[in-house]
C-alpha cells in the first residue's frame, strides 16, 4: 500500500460514465438514488485501483439558477475512504473552471459539517437553504429523501 507524505493513501481522480457513477451511488449513498443525467461524473481510485468514491455534476436542480453557467454537484458518495470526498470536490471545482462555468454549487444536509468542502476550497454561502417537500397540488411527488434544511456551498472556479 503506497502512502502519501501525510500518512494517507494516494488517491487518483478519474472520469466515469454515468452508469459506473450511478452504481457507486446506489451502493454507497445514504439517502439518495441514482441520477437521471449529468454533465460529467468523476471517480476516485485508491493506490491499488479500487473505486472508492463517485461524484455526478449536472444542471442545477433549482430552476431559477442559470442552467448554462452554473454547475451543481448532484451526488457524491464514497465507501468512507479518507480524503475521497475532498479529492472529488476539488477535482469537480477544477473541472468546472476548465469548462468555463461561472460557478459550481452543492447542497449538503444541515447536520453535515462540510469539512471536505472546506478542505477543497469551497465556501458556505447559505445555511438553512431549501428544505421541505417538493410535493404540490399540481404535481404529486413522493419524498424518499431527507426534507430538512440544507447548506448551500459554492466553489467559484
């Protein structure tokens, strides 16, 4: 097992197909299902080539956000490998910059600390964003995900 100078395993970020990313989401994500589409997906491999985490980035879920200039990390899931989340968030931020996006965002549960986002250079924009059900009289939806408030984080490319 190769170890980086800081004592942690060496991680490598790679591009992934949507199918492979969704397989990781189904396997590891605590409360969300696979995504329907994406702009791109990334994976992180450990030093022996085992997939340890996945990230899907796509259009913002909120309709009022610019669908062409803002990118949203819609899913991130790992098997608990140290630094895998930070590696994926950092790589997504760099990719968004390289692709010309004005901003990259993500939402996390209010109960989550955001340590990986902070380590990857992201900034907490708004605490207690969103929350509640998307169910309405005009469009019935079943909510299988947590309905509490979220934190909005941004990584300006």
